[in-house]
C-alpha cells in the first residue's frame, strides 16, 4: 500500500515565464494544482510614495514605468486625472493625437500578450518574434512622436508634448495597413493550430458573476461576455464621437481571453482611422497662460479612469494646493485581475499554469508599482 | 568473436597497413605486407581498434557540434533573423566556443544532491546514445558492427536514457527536477511501446533484425511500404528525444530546464551533447529503417546518400520544433495509448495479411502492397484523430451561451446586490 502526498513547489521570483518577478507557492497533487499562493512585491519601487515628492509633470515619468508595455495608456490615465483636478480644457488636436497614441499602444500591448501566450505554450520563440516584429513598427512611430520607444512621457496636461512630425502620418498609414495582416496571421495561428486550441479551450473558466464580484475589468471580463468597456460606458477624451465594436466571447476560457484581445486590436485600428478623419490643425496643448509649467491645483481630489489594455486603469489624486500631489493612488488592473488567480488555477494541470497566468496579461511593473 | 571488425572498411584499412602478415588481409596478389614485422598482429589489432573507436567517437562529437550550429542557423532563418555569424565563417565555430566555455565553468554540486548518482547520471545518459551509432550502417562497409539483433539492441539501449533522466532528477534534490523526472517516466515508457510496435511491420517485410539486412531488403524505401509505421515511429522518437511537441521533461516555460536545473559545467555539457547526439541518432535510425539507408544512385558514394537523408530528417525535426507549441501531459499520454498504439496494431494486422498473401513479392506486387498500406493508413489516421479530438469539443461547451451578461450602472451581480440591500 503506497501513500501519496501533495508537493509544494516554489515557482519564481526568478522563473522564465512569470512575466517579471512573480512568485507562486503552488501545491500539486501529481500534476494537478490544488492550491496557489501568490507572493508579490519583488518589483516594488514605491511609485505612489515617490509621486508625493514630485511636481505634477514629473510624476508623469513614474507612470511610464508602471506598466512598461503600455506607457501611453498610463500617461493618458494620469493626465486625465490631472486635468480633472485642475479643470484644464484640453486642446482638441492634442486629444486626438493622444487617442491615436493610446490605441496604437493598445495594439502593441495585445500583440505582446498574444505572442507570449504561444511562448508559454512551449513554442520556441518563432510566433513571439512574429508578434514582436509588428510591435517594433508601432514603437518606431512613438519614437517619431516623442523620441522614446518605451518610456514615452508624451502627454502633458491638456494635450501632448509636441505635434507629430510630417513623416509620422505616412508611416502611420503604412503601419495601419500592416497591422490587420499581422493580426490575421496571429489569429490563424491561434484558432487554426490544433495544439493551441486543444490546450487553451475549456481551461481556467471563470464565471461572469465571479469576475464582476472580484471587480475584474478589461479583455478578461469581456471574454466572459460581460459588455463592460469604459470607452463606451464612461467615455473620456473624444471616445463618445467614435463608433467601435466591443468584441465579446462566451466561453471565458484561456482561448477566449486571447481571441478577445486580437479582435480588440482590430477595433483599435478602426478607431485610429476615425481619429484621422476628425483630427484638425491647431495647437496640441493649451498655452502656458492657461496651464502654467508648475501646476498648483486647488485643494481637492480627482479620480479618472480609462480602459487600459489590461482593464480599468485609474489614477486618484489628492491635492493640498502645493506643487506636488498630497496622495496618489493607482487602480492597477493587473493587480486586481490577479485576485482570481487561485480560482483560475486550482484544478488545472501544471502545463496550463503559466498559460492561465499569462492570460490575465499582467505586468509586474504595474502589480508591484 | 571479433570477426565482425574485419568487415569494417576503416578497421581493415588500418589493420592491413600495420600488421605484418595476416590471413585476414588477402587480396588477389596474396598476403598484404604491413609496416609491423611478423608476430606483432596483436599490436596492429589493438591499434586499429583504438583508432576506429577514436574516429567513431570523435565523428559523433563533430557531428553534434555541427548539428548545434546548423540548428541555430535554421532557428535564425525560421525566426527572421541571422543566427550565429560571428565566430568563423558563417558562425561555424560558435558551438566550439560554447563547448570551450562550458568546460571552463565552475562545477557546482548542490548540497542536497546525492553525489554519486548526481555524477553518474550524465554518463548513463551519454553512453547509450553512442551505442546507437555502433550498429548503424552509414554506408557500404561503414559500420562498427552489424549485429544480427540490431533493432532490438537499439530499442533496449535507448530505453536507458529514461533511467538517466530519472536518476538526474532524483539526485538533484530539487522539486522542480523531480517533476521533470516523473514526467520523463510517464512519457518515455508510454512511447516506447508504440515505438517498438511500429517496427514490427518493417521486420515482417525485411525478415531480419540486422540493420544492414534491413537496408539491403529495401527495394523501395520502407516509408512507402509502411506509412503508418513511419508516422508512429517519427512521433514516438520525437517523444523519446524530448523534442517539441513532447518536450515535457525540459519544458522551458514551466520547469526552467527540468532535470538539468542543478547541473553546470561539463556535466551539463554532457547532457546537452547526449540530447543532440540522440537527435542525430534517431534521425539515423529513421534513415536506416524507413528511408533505405545508404542506398542511392551510384554517381555518389553510399556514405553521401546516408548523410543527405540524415540531414533531411534532422531539418524536419528542427522544423517541427520551431513551429509547434507543447502538448499537455494528459494529451501526450492519450496520444500514445489511445492513438499511436491503435495505429500500430492496425499496421501490424494489415502488414501481416499482405505478407501472408505475397510471401516473395515481385516489384509490381511490392508497389501494390504499398498502395494498400497507404489506403489503410490515411483513413485510420483521420479516424483516430477524430476520436481523440471528440473529448475536447465537449469541454468547449462548458462555457456560457452567447447572451451578453447583463451589467450596467444599475445591474450588479445578484449576490452583490443582496449584500448592499441587507446593509
């Protein structure tokens, strides 16, 4: 008579597929996961505390480094909060420009997520490189806009740092033409590959009630056929002038999460085309008379949230009338989406652990801040 | 007992040039006079044997170094980049540089490790792989030994690599490595059965277990006569050498490096070497058994044709590795027991019937047999694939209907609404 006992394995913080420095204490019964205990904080840099000692413009550079895969979206969320706090009237061209930048960043972020899915499934880098190649072209566009590729700091209160150079527009057209083909390629790889579909479909199913109760947002929620998109529910910037679909999937498994991301990237391209139709010449930011370089908002607080690439990304700022925020808090979608990790993983096999984990599309820079 | 050595071209060449006068070295002019005086035949025998082993082992090592380089170049091509191109022409020496680097690294043995087993495991891993090559005919007269039980020898020797992986995993004293070892047991043992059974059809046609004999019996390559056997054997050998889509043991995205986690320096190097040598070894077996080995048009030497076929099989394996993700462990075991095992049984029955009908087939009858075997193979692969896929389709339906879940500012999840109301 032999007895078996569960084995507890420490995965991370140094591990090839934890998307950063994440640690999980996982208890296995054979290959089956029976318990997961996430341990995070290894990338904590105290961004929120650091923000209290910087001026409102300087905090912008901290937001770049939170979710370093979608800096433009972080910038946008922070700037919306600052504008709300100071009652700044943004200049239209600046808003259109930052919407274009944000949607490009969303495509780039979803490409990274999908590429790393196939990497986590065990393909040795080939599909990942195909996804990253398209992202490179988008980063080249960012380089034209603001000189930086990852840590952009492109936005300013009421608009953007500077107007796009002339060569940006033809380059943008070319990238927008290429993205749908790249997405087709990726989608064909996802839904056309027997191994990928059989490994992702029906794994880590989350019920919509559970996800709503855990306040999960973003593509993860929409993969469970919950129609919740802040761009549609609570339009910020000029999203109320734009028509776009919100792709939903009914099965709420790993496959659905990635399918929704690819469809969403397609919609982003359509949104950018609509922005290009509506954008008009003008100033890209209010004059220094309206928004001084050193902002001193009235005492008060403001919360602004956008639909980030991972979910609802919100910034809560409290001002005491000085040049630095009294308190800055980030509602980080990566961290909050992580709360259902145990529900997702328990009952699945070791092989699916990192696939399910990656399907949250979390970024440790944002989880630990 | 040592008579087989004299059939080897290289051994004969060296021995006959050294030994004084031996009855083994006779040509049409009589005895061949070698360098050594008479009475030193035993020295010539030893030296020739040593040189043969030297050439043989170093040939394998060189082939491994070249195959690592070639694989990296191919990875580069598949991934839209250049690949290694710094060291030597086309980066040819990059894996030599790697080998030197590995040798000079610090050799770490973890404190939890079982020292004896930890040190034995790499040796256990690499020896069987070298032994595979000893029975493979690489051309006319280019083999170490033509065993009359060659295929059985290969099957029994390759099963030792599973043991080595388990020992390495256990001796590391590392939980992640133990996972890798347990997976290796499950996968390697499961795939040995279809691997052995897929060769039964070949044996029925060839009537011999000797690899040289099998090559000579192939009037047309056995891949045409035994499509199912080739299909199963190819997949099973991918599993045996831990290649994608069956690389569970060394699943990089899950286990880091699996049982290799705690190995460093040359012990790691030996594992690495064994892995690549095993890839070449199984390509060589596939070439010999299914692709008619060294046979080819007479314009080029037989060794060339063997190498050409070997490289083609190697490229196919690399191609699979570059484009496919990994399977889950339950899917891998299901494929072995519910898919490949049944396919080999179908193949054995079909081949047995064919061999009973045509015991001594003419060329025309061989082609008819090939046609019938293909007619059996394609539908059975399709049917088995459909049966395997059926379970997955059921699990997809486990999700919800297409109705969007109602949310809005006023509709929260029911449980949440109740809680708010109570307060």
